[in-house]
C-alpha cells in the first residue's frame, strides 16, 4: 500500500528502525525451512490450514502463533513453553550480532524486497506510522496475551513507505546486500521463494537509519499486532524492548504491493435467509457459473457501485444496487464520501448491523477469511453465508489514510505478506 502524503518529514518525526539479534531456525534441526514457515496468523484458515501446517513439521511456527488448547491461558502458556523448549534444544538460535534483515520474496516475475527491523513505536497522532483500518478489541487482547506470555515478536508486520525513487539510502543498501549469498533461502508450497540477509555493517546501518528518519509509513498488514505493540508498550516502563516492534518495511515506489479483498463468513445465517432480507433493497441475481466467472461478474458490478457476492448454497448470488434511501438511513454522515461509499462500509453499517443484525466483532457469528475458495467451501460445508468482496482501489485507501480516516476492519489485504517463521525477535533474556 502506498502512502501518498509528504515523502519526507523532519528526522525527529520519521521512522526509527533499529537492529536486533534475530531468532532463526537452525536448518539442521528441522525438516526444511519451508516446512516450519506459515502465513501470518490471521491468514491461516482454521482448522484445515492449521492442521496442515502442524503436520508439515513438529516445529512449524504455527505452534507459536496459533497454539491450540481449550482455554486462552493454557494456549499462551503452551506457546511460551514451546518457545522456551525450542530455544533450549537449539531448534531456534540467536544471531551472534544485532542487524537489520533484507528480505526478498519472488514469484515468477513478481519481486519484492524490504528491510526487517525493530521499529520504535509511535501513536497515529504522531504521523509516523498511519493505520487505515479499525481493529477488533478481542483480537488485540488475544495477541497481547500471547506476546506477554512469550516475550517475543513472533512475526513481522508489513509496513510501506514511499522512497524517492533513487538508488540511494535504504534502497542502495538493500540492492547491494541482495547481491551477496543469503543467510537462508527456501521456497514455500505456494511457489514463493524467500531469501534473507543480515545487514550488520555500521556504515550500512547508519545509511538506513538516516534515510528512514525522513519517512513515514502506512500499515499495510498487521493493524491488530500494531495495536498490540502499543498496548504492551504502555504496560512496561520506558526505556525497554517493548518500545519497539518487529516490522517489514517495503518501499512501494520500487516494489508496489498487490491489493486483495478479505471475505466474510457468516456462520449462523443461511443463504436463503440472507437473500430474503435484502431482496427489497438490493438487486439480486443468481449466477450458476464457476467461482472465477462469478468473481468477474462481481468486478463488473463493482465498477458502478456497491456490490457483493453471496455463496453457500451451491450457487452464487450477485447483490448490488442498494436502495439510496436505505443507505441514507444507515451510513454515518460524519465521514468523507470516499468512506461512506466503500463496500466494507455498506457491508458493516447497512447489511450486518441493520439488515442481518450480525455483530461484526463476534467470532461466533462472523469470520474474516482471505482465501476466496476457502470461504465458499466453509460456507457450503457449515450451512452459512459467504460474503465475497471486491478489492478496494489502492488510491482510495491512500486518500483516506492521508485524511486520518480509518476504514472498517478487515477492509483490505495487501501482499505479498512476509512468511512467519523466518526471523523472530525476543523481548527478554
């Protein structure tokens, strides 16, 4: 995600990225590096994806980021004990000197490079790191409890900034570093290759620090983990390691991100009931076509206004052209027009709250799933309703962030996301 505001801010207001001694898997102690990685915790489709990752290798990082036990306390204790055991057994080892880490992802012609480090935390009002989505309090509480128990940043957030387009500063260090043999190289089952290098030379670290000190960033992925960082910083007297959080910074001038939608799964709402409730205020069309064709129809409809694709009964139902009167009654007026016309705004303020009566922050009623096919499959299997979304345009997100306006939760999915398990950051010891 690009932030199109001022590319440069005063040094004291800019990004402060610091080296740290990374925790990394010892490749001799695991089956393969690919087998111990995972997508970010909120991308894993549970339980299918979780079981798949757990069976890939007994040391897969998912055992730390998504521990399984009936109670939250037991889950977090399990993660802490697992992390301690892996450290004592040498499955995870600490790098000998502090550094920043150049991280590369490649998939065919797609290449992305960024820099991983410990970023000094700041409030949104500081204008250094800007969120663009709301968060769910129960998710922040869950992530905070896990981070307290493990005293570790288990996976990096994805932040973006806008470089000046030249091959100087951070960009120069990244490109020079990527010409050397990497610390690790692996290809995950999704076809992405991953490489990681350490940057430890004082001159390189100083060049990066000076350059990033003139930039601000936008959270592309990891709003809940950023909110967790801020909550935990407030709990610990400063200065402390909790003043910083693990992030991947990507210059989207050089490496633009992909933008995808995050879909909704309504557990307790059958498709027939969902359609019956919207018929009077939306146009509804049944599509007996494959998923790919249905998503193409959604994209065409989204050009003309708000549109959603409902699934779960073996067919697809295109829902569009909402009643202007209904929108006037249900959409808050104290936001910019760009926010009021978002599909996510209409979904949450109009459909979920007023039409279907579904609480947006209740895991019992709603799940947020990145994978389109998985959302449909789960809806059909469980008798619920999949609400498939069309991606929001990147420039809309950028403009709202510039105005300080946050979008409804889980409005966007930017990627490629960093793989979890390549480098971790300990906060104690």
